[in-house]
């Protein structure tokens, strides 16, 4: 049974904060403790807090959305999810593992950069993952690379984990390259990252990649990822693509600047 927490928002102060700077208070033993949305270690340590904050209060729908469009895409191509050997990067406490298990997959492997995520996944969703690695995908050692390759992944999922100082493009590229050619890549991304007016390196990489020869786009859908603390909808794109080939290290260097 997960615990109920007392959560408070400070709407006045929060208004002008970027999505990754947002914070809330959790009231514990009479004390108000300030926690940033991105202090995942602090959130995961408290059983049920992640679900209460993001999934109940802010109505996040992303793991079910990304799992559902992946399933629909496979159904359309008469391929079964039961064939999937999935790497779920930025797996956190296992929401995506659980969502995909519900559709039935062959293998489900989680990975995250912090140990607290693995511990929370084992605590909150035992059995969701066949294996769960704590690793930094921008600096994988040879042993970890060999271990990951041994799973022969044919699917990569990343949910609510790209951008905003979470998974950098280099780690994303590395993770895609663990997926076999013709394998599936399913993720979500804030809608503004696909907007041409966003000239950040991250945004440009994502746009170039989606429409590059390395991915065949099968499904792109705009949907409400969650509510902001002010109750406004935050829109994201959920996307399923098929990988055609490994993405070279100099992928961006070889692209014309637009
Ligand atoms: C918002 S949570 C999403 C968790 C889960 N996918 C879900 O949908 O509930 C983002 C997760 O990405 C992880 N993360 C951030 N940077 C990362 C990195 N460089 N490599 C792997 N995981 C990372 C965080 O630790 C956190 O667990």
C-alpha cells in the first residue's frame, strides 16, 4: 500500500518558473519540505509521492499514451508486442514498464541514471522489469555496453525523460544504437521542441533526427501530457518510429545548418 502525502503548491511564486525549476512542498511531521520536480531522488524515496504528484494531481497520461500508440502501430503492421525486447531509458519507478507489461512484451529492461529510481521500481512495481540498470548513457563502460548488447533490443522507449536537463541527446543517440535495425523507438517530447523557432541544440537534434534517414516515422500525435501547477494543459507529441540504421557520432555535424 502506498502512503498518502500532504502536498502543497506555491502558485504565486511558481508562475514564472520553467518546467524544470518547478517545485512543491511536502508536509512531513509538521515541517514543509521544498522539493523540485526534478529532485527525483527525493521524490522516489517517498513511496507513492511520484504517483500522487504527477499522475493524480497533475493527471499525467504519458506512459499509457506512448504504450498505446506503440501497440497500435504494431497492430497496424500485424506485428505482436509479444515480440518486443524493450529498453526503457529514464525508467524511473517503472510506470512505462507497467504500461507495456499490460500489453505483453517479451523482455522489459529499465535504465536510469539514479539508484533511487531502481530501488523505487523494485519496491513499487516488482516484476515490471526483467533487469534494471543504473547507468549514465553518455559514459558507458565496455562491460555495460556488452551487457546491454546481450539483450538484442528491438524497441527503445523514453517517457517524460527527454529534454529539461534530463536525458541529453548524446545518451539518446547511444540508446537508439542499442536497438537493432528495423526496431522501434517510442518516446514523447514537449511540443515546443518540434517548433522551428526553438533553435536550441537539443531541439534541433530532435527535429533533424525525426525526419532523418535513420528513422521512419509511423505515428506522431499531439496530446495532453499533464497539467501545469496552474491547471493549464501541457501539450506533448508522442511518437513511434522505426530505426533504419545506427546514428553516427557526427550526425549533427553532417547536417546543413538551417
Ligand atoms: C519524469 S521521470 C520519468 C520516469 C518514467 N519514465 C515515467 O514516465 O514515469 C524522468 C526520469 O529520467 C531520469 N533521467 C534523467 N536524466 C537521465 C539520464 N541522463 N540518463 C538516464 N535517466 C535519466 C530521471 O532520473 C527520472 O527517473
